[in-house]
């Protein structure tokens, strides 16, 4: 029986949380496998225990440097103590001296994004520029240290190959439709009231905390252009964040986006829902007409799969990752062109046939992603790294 040790201390927001929440239940149902999962105590409380899964809870520092030092010191000892055969590092950084073969999941597209570094310089945020550059150096070094590195898409794998010169495996992240819609609890009343207040409007949806690389400003600038193209029908963009400094994870300052909303007089067109619990997101997708993603850096983009599975037509920035994930289920636009974004949205809004075509294509496309299949490939990869015992 193989024993897999998973270092999930980096799973604190976004894709990292989505990954652990979905992978652990599939590991628990797999025969011939033991897993030890090292994670933050708050996340451990969300996950169900099982006979073959052991959770090791650890308080994590808000400082990346402190967390990195703690992991390098503590994780090798924990791996040896539990007798694991293979280590799976889920947070972009590998161990310097792993006592067992290690698989590295590399999923942060910012380290290789020229757009992100240029964006930070334009904002004068040199502290975050330096922080990203230092983390990127560690991430690149980690790929050299790992026995195998896995990326969540072929497009991002190709970026990493060009960046490091190392072979990178591409294993798509998954999606479970039944699990995604399992929680039928209603949305909080304040969110339902905001959705209902714009009942006759065109509902656009963007699911993301505020950050720079999701390119909120391009999307906000597109809203009045969409309104011009659609005439009398009101356009409302629903955001699952608050456009206020300190209201979102990370060091991103949302003041410029909030100022842009005021400048364009979009207070009734850009509706801030705030963070919505993951289990309730399916209600939002069903309440929307079109899903939009203007991101200029991405390694997979779970919300795109969630939107497609919910039969939403998609408008996405023209990134190789987006084309790989959405295929024929989306219309694409230049990532920094509000005008092109607006035109693509208007194309869908003004054509019921096109909307239906994209909707059906999305349902078909989303069915290609499976957490069960992802876990199976990760386990097979881990088994291939275990030294043969004579």
C-alpha cells in the first residue's frame, strides 16, 4: 500500500483551497492508498475524516518567508515519522532535502507573467514586484529540485518548460458537477436582494477576489461600452469581492478599481456581492446570463469550468490557457481591450442562437474535467517514483 504525504500548507485561498477540498475526498475513496495531509487547522475542520486519510494540523504564518522556513525544517521530519513513500507539494515550492521522491504542483502563473510585472511597475508597487520576483526564483529552483513537476494545463506546462528547460507534466485539474451543486442552502438574503433588484437587466458574472492579474479594470471599462451596444437594456456586472483596500486576500489594493467605478458612474452597474461561500456559488452562476473572465495571467481557471457546467456562455481573454479550457464554449477578446470585450458580450446578448450554442458547448466541454481522473493520474505518477523493492 502506497503512503502519500501531501504538503497543503499553502492552501489558504483560491485555487489552492479548491484543489484540497476536491482531491482529499477522492483519495479517501481510493483502495490501496494511505495519505497524510499537512494543512492549516481551519481547513482541516472542513474535511471529513476517513480510515486511510490522516490530517496533520499546523498553524501557518502569514509571512511567506516564515512559512517557507518552517516547511523546510518540519516537513522532512514529518514525512520520515509517518513512513511516507512519496511527497506531493501543492504550493509551488519543493523541499530542499526531501527524504522521499517528491512531486511538485506548480500552478502560479504570476512568476512567468510579463504582464504582471509590467502591471506592478505601472502601479508603482515595487515591493510586490520584488516579492513576486523572489518567490519566482524559489519556484523556478523548486522545479529543478522536484523529481516531477505537474502543471494544471498544457498551456501553462509549456510556459514552465520554456522558463526552466525542464520536462513538465500536464494534468488537468478536475470538476465534479454533483459535488458542486450538492449544497442547496439558499444564498444569504442580502445577496438575493441584489440579484433580484436587477431582475430585468443583463447579468454578467465574474467570480474572483480582487487582484491585479484578473484585470478588473478592463472589465469595468467595458461595462458602459456594453451598455451603449445594448441600448435600453440595463447591464449589471456582479462581482464576488469588495472593491476596497484590505477587503480581499493578499496585498492587492482595490482603490483604483473603485475610483474607476465612480469615474464612469457605474455604482448601479457594478454590484459588489462580497465573498460567497464556495458551496453556494452554483446559485450565482444560475442567476447570470454571461460569464466574463478578463484575466491576463492564468494556469487553469476553475470558475470557467464551473460556469460552463452551469450552461453559461463565456467571454474570456484570449489566453492559451483559456482556449484550452473553454475551447468552442467561449468567445475571446484581446486581454486589454474593453471594446473587444464589450463586442463579444453584445454578440451573445443579441443572439439567442449563439448563446444557446455556447451554452451547450460549455456543458460538453466541462464534462471533460474530472477530479477522479486527476487523482488517478497523480497516484499513478507517485507510484512510478517509488523505488522498486527486490
